[in-house]
C-alpha cells in the first residue's frame, strides 16, 4: 500500500476524528512548560532542535510503569523493539540489525554519552532517568557509533542541590509483579553531591508453562547506581557513575501459535501436526520399533492462549559500567571528556524446539568488555560561527559460545523412522531387509543413532578498535537563517573468528557419518574461520534551518551514514562454496554442499528530512512535523536458514519514507493532550536472496540447493502503515494539599508482519491498546497512591514470530512460534517522597 493511500485511509478513521475533536480548545489555557533536550549535545528547547526527536521524561516513565527500554516503543512511533528466541530486535523507521551477536546495532543506544551498542543491553532494566530522547534517522555525526537508523539517548537523573529521597513500591497480582525503588539524593559537602538509586523487581510472568506447571517468564532483577558530582572549581566539574545490575529470566513469553498437519512425500508423519508427532509416535518395520515418542500432552497446545509447552529455559545476565564525565569551561567554551568502561556476562539456555518434548536445546554464553574515550569541544552560542568538534576511541572484545544439544532419544528415534521411510522410496513400503545402506550409513534406520548425545560447540570472537574525529559547524547567516555542516571520519579495525565442531556426550568426535546426518538435518558442518578487516568512511551532513516566524521553525537535513561490516556469529556452515565435503552424500550420490556466511560488508544510508517545529495558541500548544526519505544500500540482514542457523549478508537496497507528527496542548489548566503519529512506507528495491516462508514457491535455487525468494517490492518486518499514541492527563487539587491525577494513553498501530520471512499467516492485526493511571497524592505530606491498568482492551499481540525449528524441514509440518505480549493487568503503586 502506498503512503498516500495509507494517509488517506487513516484520515477517514474514527480515531483520527476523535483526536481532531479532542484537539479543539474549550477554554483559554496556560502556556506549556519548555522541554529541554540535549539531542545536539547542547541543552536546547525541543522546539529549536532541527531533528525528529521524541523525549520521554523520567516522570512519564515512572507513571507508565516502564521497566525496560523495550517498553518505550508504545510512546515513540516508528520505534519497534522485541525479544526473540536468541536475540533482541531494535528497529526505527523499518530499519534494524536483526538477530546476530556479531552485529553492531543500527539503532545506537547511548547512556550518559557512552555507547551501548550490544543488543543484549537493551534487555537490562533501567531506573531513575531524567529522560530518554529518541532520535529517528541516521545520526552519524554527533552520535557516530553506527547509528545509521537512529539513536536512543538515556540520561540519568543527577544529584540534587538539597537532600531529597523517595521510595516506591508497585504490586501487580495477576503476574505477581513486585517492584521496589529507592532514591536518595543531595549534597555530601559544599562541592560534592551524590545520588543513589536502587531497584528490585520480581515477576512470575504472564505465560503458563503447562509442562512445568509454572508461570513464565519469571524475572529477578536488581540494579544499583551511584552518581557523584564534584564542583572542583567554578570552571571544572566531574561526574562519576558506578552501576551494577543483574537480570535473570526463567522461561520465555514464547508459545506455539500455529501447527499444521504434515504433508510430505515420505508418508512417515503425514496427517499429523508436530505436536501430535511428539505426543505419541511409534514407527517400525514388522516387529522392530524404531521410534517411540510419548511426550508430555502439553505439546498438543498449538494456539495463542497464553500457555506454552516447554522443558524450561533461562537467561542469566550481569552488567557493570563506570562512566566518568569531566567538563571544563573557559571563556564560554566547554571541553568535555567522557570515559566509559562497560561489560556484561550472559548465560542462556533456549529450549529451541519450543515444545515440552526434549527434542533439542541451545546453550549459549556471552562475555563483552568495552572501553571508550570521547573528547568534545563546544563553542559558545550567539557567535557568527558555532562549532562542536571532538574525537572518539573505542575498543571492545566479544566472546560468544553456543551449542545445539540433542538432549534425549526423541530426535534420534524420529530420524531413524524418517530414514526408514526414505529407504522405502517416496511413500512406498520400506524394505524388510534393513541391512542395506542409506545416506552412506551402516544400515537403514540408524541415521538418528549418529546424533545421540550430539553437541555442536561453536566459539566466536571479535575484537574491534575504532577511532573517529568529527566537526559540526553552524553558520548563523542572519538572525533567522542558519546553515550547519557536519563531517565525521572513522577508522575501524576488526578481527573475527568462528569455530564449530561436533561432539557426542561432550567429547569431540572425528569426521564420519555423524557429519552426514548433521549436514542433512541441521544444515551444519565443521569449520574453522578467521578474518580481519579495516574500514574507513566519511559521513557528511548538511542542515538548513530558518525561523519562519516567532511561532515556526523549518529545517531540512541531508546526510549520509555508514554502518561498518563485520563477522557472522551464528551461521552453521562455511561460506566457501568450493570446499568439497565427501562425507555429505545423499542417497542419489550427489554431494550436499552447504553454504553459510562469515564476513559481511558495510551498509550505507542517504537520507533527506524536512520538518517544522511550531508553537500555537499563544504558547498553549505545539505541533511538530517531519517528512523523510532514506535510501539504504548493501543492507545488512540476518536470514534464518530454515533449520537452526542464521546467515548474514548484504541484501541489496531498500527505501523508507514517511511522515511523523507529535504535539501537545494544554486544553485547560487542568487538562493536557499529547499525541504522536507516524506514517511509514518501506520497500526493498533489491533483495534477490530473501528467505522463503514455509510452503512458498522459490524464485530461484542457488548452486548449493538453497531456495531464495525475491523481496523486491516487499515491505519489512514490523512495518505498519501507521502507528502512534494519544494521551490525556487531567490534574486537579481536591483540597489545599490533596491532588488527583488521571492519565489515559491510547497506543495504536496498523497491521504489521511479525516474522522476518514475511509469512502471510503471521500478520499481526492492528490494535488500540489503552493504558490508565489514577492517582491521589498529598503534595505537602509527600505520599501518593495510584492504580495502574495496562492493555485495558486486552489485545492479543505477537511481537515476534518465526518458523518452528525442524517441524517443516524434517517432519513436513508447518508451524510457528511467537513472542506474546502481556494481556490486561492491574497494579497498585505507592510512593513516598521527602525533601
């Protein structure tokens, strides 16, 4: 659907009409309070910043019960974040990195000026923030670490001038969520201030695990942050932040949402769903039983009902960071030094068949260390020429390990059965004589025996060293017109290695028939790969800004961004198409050639954005609009190989364009209206080697037999024609001390596809989700009691889905699993503040 048609359709919707009516002022209203942001590294009014940016205050996040970065997407249109089975997706305007530990994120995240480029860190809880600023579109000058799609800037609350504190507790009974926050802030001496923030959060989860008889995902989170500010002299200040946290998760919000009967040519499992195959299957020849499966009956649960079948999985994470920020002022100039030391350790187990039958699991460990140093020189404002200049250095080391583990006899037995059926020849009765070979093995019906106790230990490492310098100069041509030119030069060196081997019961085994079975059924092979690469790029940007009137500023920005290449951590095969694998022979004698991936190249983006920031009704309302068009070349994508691996490559090209609006209005002195709306049109203009969905007729077949589907003209995962939110906040004093506050948020989106292969069956219907908060507070005594309601409309929302592993490739059953967002919930919150 074109953007023009989408806009037209939405304008006719009842929601748009409701917003229009609500936006009509009923009474004279006071002027709005100014919102200050640092999106351009200078403190400035949001209305003066020439970029599409949404700012969410710490107060709003506390009122909305936002516990992690992912929850922000409800209040920032064109921002999408979702957990997956083995990673986290972050998309802005339809662009994201996909699932792979080797990726730097297309959407950069910066915490107090330090780059948090790893997707795993977006799962961490956060607390006590002054605000979060979401900048959409390439941000490669001032936020220069691969922020090709946008940037999230998180700013911690700083120590206060006077002693103050707060304690807040939240309880949600349905999911047994309990949150306790403590904040203490104030001066320690005449020159040193401190702020301590502690959060403890526990939750049982909103998905019932039928196999283990427990609720999931259970989270156990703890975070502590201490910030010290030292005013050493009138010209020198320093801030030291120390933070440590853990977030341990047992179980996942995953369930099988679709499971269709198998339709194959072997006849082994025809007419049965994957769940039915696992629930009870007994296959043999004559008196010989080759496979007998009798899993927990919960495997038959195959629809979205907030219930899952799983043997249990977990993600245990520990994070640490230190940030030192030193500011020196001289004659109006500001010199800033930011040192960041960051690290985390992760241990995960994925029950990646996503059923209660112990078919297989994937264990993973990740260790990451990062050191960064940034220097900035910011000139005074009000001069004819203003500038921001600086340099950035970052060194990081990543170690990643994972392994497919065949945990029981279920999969070996089922493979033996499939082997027997293949020996019979395309649905015919298997031969009574089982001594003949198939797949080059000893006998018919023993393919599965080769993988009993199988492990596929894979070790991936990458080291990155980045140095960049940047300059952004603003020429104040007149009092009303400004031109800004930005330029960043980056030099990056990266090394990578990936090694995969095969083991049985934890012992590495020599090459043999196990390689054949693993190659055919898991599309995996042994390999040992190393590489090094050096990249240099220049990112330019030009911005023109004009004060059309006292109430309107218009701007236009043209920029070119880059995202560096790197190495694939999750491919199960070598990219060397000339490598001979003599053990991987099919029954027709032809070699089975697997083609994986290892190295991928840089990605480029060219973007044009035109916008306006307006103040209306004598300061009682604001309305901002931005229109954008961005072309991406050599787009980096991570493609599921249809079995268990992910291959990374450069897809080709894509364009994304749209319109974004946001605004607020003080309807009366008691009633505030806020809103944001985005229209988005995304199209792949070149992508011949896209992943086919289950049952799709491929457009081409590669030399190694891999089916490809051409994505040219298609949209991308998560792209909705429109999305947005409308909020109403009503505040009134009931007595001289007692205040009532009611907040209602309407969060809406159009249809989008939750799967990366754009399977039509995985289309998520559009929805309107309603969140509500009602509170009463004694402003003099400092206490507040609130009732929180989330998803009042009880929408069923699938944030991510994918093919059920092995169900189609081995057994012929078409199935999908999905990540399911929580249903309707209510919570009570109590807060006490002292000053």
